[in-house]
C-alpha cells in the first residue's frame, strides 16, 4: 500500500471508530498508530490533518452527500461507506494538494479494502455525482469551516 494511502487508511479507521463509539479522536489515533505505525512524521501529520479537518465538518459533508445522492440517506449508509465518502469529499473540496481524480481513486481503493462487495461501485458513483458540483460544494464547505477539533476533544455533534 502506498504511503499516503496508508495514512488515509489510518484516518478512515479513526473516523469510523469515532463515528461508532464517540471515542476522542486523539486517543483513537494514538492507539491506531501504536497498532500500525506510519513510520514517517509527514504521513502522521497527513492522517491527523484528514481526521481533524473532516470531524468538524461531518454534518456539512453529510448534507452534500445527501443532496447529490438522495436515494441513499446518509444515516442509513454503512458506517464505513459513510466515512469513506466524508473523507473523500473533504479531500476533493478542500485539500489543496490532492487532485480530484486521486481523491476519488483513493476512496474507491479504501472501499475495496474495507467495504462490502458493492462499496467500490457505490462510492465511485456518489463521488462522481459530487464531482460534477465540486465548485459549489467547495465554496459552501469553505464558508462552513469551523475551528479545528483538538485531539483531546470529544467529537463534535453532527
């Protein structure tokens, strides 16, 4: 697995855990890195950026996902698919160093690894719909960006 892909995988696992359990994200990240070290401070910083950028925007990301994939209510998505979509949408819209196609391809790879048999196709389809509206989504998410979440904080409410 490529380096940044591994960092995305760690970020996804933390987002999934926080989503299901409400554990503090910093604690979840620390345990995840103890279990599966990234061996590079830049990769840890990247994983941390993904986690602590997605968390405060979950409700906003979910609204965009719901808007452009209305046949799939976000709260009814599998938790892994929901968090893959959140992570990818944040990268597509707000990560300045990740090209759109890379964000989509990486999300599909995460879906292949962690999701169900139908997850890769589903994730690709939803992200394709979101990509067609990415400029509007980017503008809305930039306006909605709250203060960053700190590692010791509990996850913000949706």
